[in-house]
C-alpha cells in the first residue's frame, strides 16, 4: 500500500468517525460517571489489557520479561486481586518487568539477564485501540516516537477538561489556542475536547502557517477538512490565523479586547509564548489583565510565573506525555505551582530511585490502564521525577476521588546535560521542553488527525 493511499485511508476513517463524536455531547453527569467508573475498575481494566494486549499478543515486547520473571497471566491476576494494581506493579518492576526510556523509544534492545529483544518505538503501540489518527514526537535526538490517538481517548479526556472548566470557572470565558499548526496536534485536540463539552474554541492562532507545500500537504488538508466538517455539523470551528512567535501583536490585541469587554480570555499556548505575550503587552501598554494561560512547552519557573502575574494574569497546566497524552490535571486548590491530580483511572505510577550524575532522583515509572491509550506501557520510565503525595482537596477532581498529587515535576534527562531544574518534562505540566515553535513541532509532531496534548 502506498504512503499516500494509507494517509487518505486514515483521513477517511477520521472524517467518518468525527460526526458521531461531535453529535454525542458530554454532560457533567456523563463526565463524572465516566471517571468514577474508570477509577472503580482500574484493576480489572489493567488485567483485561494484560490478557489481550500482552499474554494474548505473541509480538508483545513485554512477554519475554514476564516469562523471565516467571510470571504467567494467572500469577499476575492473583497478585493484582490480592494486593492491588499499584503494589503488583511494584513487585513486577523489582522482578525485572520494566522498560527504560531508551527501550520504549526504540533506541536499544530490551536487555535483562541474558535476554535481548530488539524493539522499535512502534512495538509499544497499543494493539487494542482503533487507529483513527497518529501523533509523532521527538523531543530529543533519536528516532521519533509515534503515538496512535483515538477519538475515544479524546472523549475520555474531555471528562477531565470538564472538571478543569468547572474548577477554574472558565465556561464563560472566550477560549483561544496559539500553537504550531498540524502536524503539531495540540490545537486540534483541544478544539475537539472542548467541542465535546459544547464549549466552542473562539480563536485558533497558529505559530506556523498552514501550507500545502514542503511535504505538509496532508496536514493542511486535515486542518481544512476538520474545520469544514465541523462547520457543516453546526460547530463554530475557527479557521487558523497565522501569528508568528516573534510578532505576537494579534494575539495580544485580542486578549486586550477580551479584557476590555469584561470577559478575560483563556489562552492555551507554550510557556515561552506566554512570556512573550506578557512582555509585549507590558512594553506596548496593552491591558490583558485577567487572562488565564493554560501552558505547555518549556518549564513554568517561578520567574516566568512572576512575569505573568505582573501583568495581572495567571498560569496553570496539564501534565501530559506524548506516549500517554494527559497524565495529570491541574488542581484548583493547589499546594504548589505545578500541583496536578495524577489521573489514576488512566495511569498507575511508581517512584523508583534513579542515579543521575551525582544526584539521585525519584523517577516516575508509568503503566497505562485504559484500552484507548496510544501506547501499551507497563512500568515504563518517563524521564521525569516528582514529589508524589496523597491528600484530599475541595476541587472537582478531588471530589471525584483523585487524591494522588504530583508536584515539583522535573526532567532528569535535562540533568545529564544542563545544570538547571525544570518545571516541565516529557510534556510537563503540559509538554516537552520546547523553547520555540520549531522545537515544539519536533516534540509533538502529528502525522494524521489530532495530536496528543
């Protein structure tokens, strides 16, 4: 099958599925029921994934690790039902059932005690999900990581977004995105999640132009087709407006206009871009006070948060990872600058000590629990470390039972080459360390359809 034919087939599957996705709105009750059900069934969900995606899949890269550990499906089932999924995963990790960062990216074979299994990044694609679209990422040197994304995943994540809109009182605010155009998928995925909840995206600013040339024809077609299809279905899908990162005036003017009208907006963008917006507004006398930045990209440090606060704005972020999409949702009653609720219905997390140079950090090890996850991950190293706590809080996520919090999230990959602390990671609080639109393009590249953040 030719690449062009394959791309067209994927477009066709996506456009066929999109009307059904948009015609079934998600209510607050639907969202709460979905999340509480997933929380209550996380162990059974994991065991079903294990049964069909690992032990029922002879090509699974995890099978040799389970066999080396002497663990069959029945053994793991008994362990999970006796001790819970988190404790079971800890024992499996200690028995050698884990995947390193280089292994999950396909940079080196899986090697344990004489075992050597050649793998590629695609070996960890989730065989249980429907492949409507794909996202591609390469935040660091080496092979790019491809992550399949299904509309079912975006539907589940819309339930988190509803809690975010409730917790931060954002339903009445105009909402805009300012990210690179596809193949970076951030803007498209946020538009689709919001539309699932009946909240339109008001403006779509792009940091890179939507062009038919330079090998990007399929992404330009996807963008235009998605906007046209949404409008045909009666949705207010905005057309992308090119605003380069070094000339943010159009974005600043729109934010100032929203503030002047008494409806300060939400701008979804990268940390570095938010800093540019605030610096431009301050220098040129634009009042954008009240704006809320939903941030990704490079780290949200105290200094950057201070500049945002200086012009009367606020910043929050989701924590996402390309291979899993959302991992943490912002806490509306935070204990720290980057306090997020770990999405324990969707992932399980272990902390394990890892020596990085002269330091030892608490490395985050993740396992996916939903069949719609882009990758099937079991005890996979993320490249991040953090402080993990358990506490109740009054925000909507806390009320639903998400009591595990992550904060002070950092990337230990950076510690090997740079002596600074980040507040970001493989997409921390939302995305990988991307200091420009070009670097975010490399970090969140999407080959067809919507992306992952």
